[in-house]
C-alpha cells in the first residue's frame, strides 16, 4: 500500500504539496467554526502536547531534508 502511494506521490510537485497542506489547515479551521466540542477540546489541551505532536511528526522529514 505504501509503495503504491509513493508512486502516486511522485506525480505531485511542490505546489501540489503546498495546496494539500493549506487544504488541511483550512479544513481544521472549518471544523473549529462548526463543531464547538472540537474547538473546546483543542483549546483545552496543554500546548506542550501539541508541540510534542509536531516534533514527532516533523522529525523525520526535517532530518531527511537537512541531512543531504
């Protein structure tokens, strides 16, 4: 499954990746606006937990980007 997705990702360029990230950001903002329970939960979480999540998911791409 992952190898099939990797083949499809090779067809995407930088603009496609950027648009995907922006689409996810706007979808989360949309969820904030229409689902008060989601917004309240997200705002009540300790910010360091969110930072830890960022570190976990950003570590591998950042490492691969700066190691070459």
